[in-house]
């Protein structure tokens, strides 16, 4: 049976996952659907069927997803946009026979999506003797006075701090607080785009009486790792692959027992199913949690170089399939270069 699988608004790197699913070891055939509001989205080139989707959100977007699945006879839906909302309404997809690659626990999804809530949960576990991973020092603020106080309090024990939204993806909104950002050398330094001075940050924040929750957090200056994880439907961890972010674009698939144990403890406590990602960064030799992504990570295709087809196996597990013991190949170092992708001409798009 040929299966129709749909990816809604995703990162451009989802193109790698489409190819891994298409060229799977079981020779299962898929028709790959992709949507995005931008008609020039690069991963459309890797889809069998592609179309633009409306730039909407919330309940309106949820209904769009249901309608799209019905109209295109979708068997498997792999959401990124609105995945928390979709998780809370899986019954609507179950009714129309669509399998959704997402954690079926909507409350757990919402907690993971909120970095502060996830941190508090892990701290609560530590209080009852279940230590899983070290949490960075942090405070949550939503006004300029709170930011000022948090900066003063956390600055007593940390030489450098940073800020990031409590709810957000990747590096969106992340800034290192560094007063070099108000100097001439900063202007000439192309690597300083994520820096902001304390004075500038305070000046911006005090333009509003209140703003969305912002995390003031200690800056972690060591190596950063993404741990790509695959689990069965019950949340039993099948494999965890630590991926080290080296200089520039260098990545290394590293056997790191300390990080694999973090993934094992996280899985035992929270029972995340299918596929997810744990991001940590070291400081003074201690790995500290950055965030958890309850989905395929943007760089997971590098982890798949360990001879583990994570996207396909996640789909297989979603369909109640069985996956044999997985033995990742560690020690792989990789990088990537940009390649041009020819897009359809505007004229052909109009004719279509």
C-alpha cells in the first residue's frame, strides 16, 4: 500500500527527512505532500505534491489541517506548525483515520513548549530525589524592573548572562548581554549579531509596561550538543545520538555516556514517544539543559549519518510497526556546503 504523508509548514531541512523516508530500508512507498505559505519554499522540490497554505494560526489553522487531510486522503501527518494545538485535538484526526507524528499528551506538549514550565518540572523531580539534568540559573521577567533585578541577582554568580523568550523555537529572540555591543568593534564583528548591551536591552524593554515572559539566564560557554532521540509509542527509548556542534559548520556524532544517560532518564520520567531532541550546553564541565524539542530537530539529518534512519523509523513506530535493535555508528564528523536549488519559474507557477 502506498501511503500519503504530509508535512505542513516546516524548516527547509525537512527536505532531508523527506528523502530519508522516501529511500527507506523496507522499500515502503510514500507520496510526499508539503505545504507552506511561501510558494518558493525550497522543500517543495522534494515533494510529490506541494501547495501553499494560508498564513493563519490557532483554531482556523487546525481546521485547515483537518480539511487538507480529508481532501488529499492523507494517511500520516507530520506537523511542526501548531504541533501543540494539534496534539490536544488528536481525536479529530483519529476520527478521519489520520495518524499524526506528535506526542499524544497535549499537556506534556504544552509544558515542553514552555521552557520555564519544563525547567520547573525538572527542578520538582530533583526535589524528590529524581535528578535528571542540571538546569541553568535563570529568572522569568515580564517588565523592565524585573529584568533589572534579575540581571543584578544572577550577575553575582555569573560573568555573562543572556535572554530568550520562554516560548519560542531555536535561536529566535536569543541574545547574549554583552556591553561590547555598544562599541565600534562590534560593528565590524560579523559574529556578534546575537549580542546586545545591557543598556540597550533595558531601554527597549522599558518601552512597554509589560511584555511576554522572558528568561534571563546564565550564559553557557562550553560545547553545545543536540541529542536526537527515537522512542516507541510507549516512550521507551530505543536510541539516543549526541550530536556535537563544533567550529563553524562542523558536527560530530559522539558517543557520550553522560549525555545518553540524560536522555535515558528523561525518557523514563516523561515517556516522550517517537522522535524528539534534547539540547544541552556545557559550562565548567557540567551539561546543562537548554531546551527540549518534541519533534524532529533542524539538524537531525546529521545524526542519521550514524546509520539510523530516524524519520522513517519514527513513522514505522507510529504505524505500530516494530523496529529491530538499533546500533548507531559513532565517531562520524560531518559538515555541509550550500548548493543551488532551481525553483520553478513564476510563469509555470502561474500556469499551474
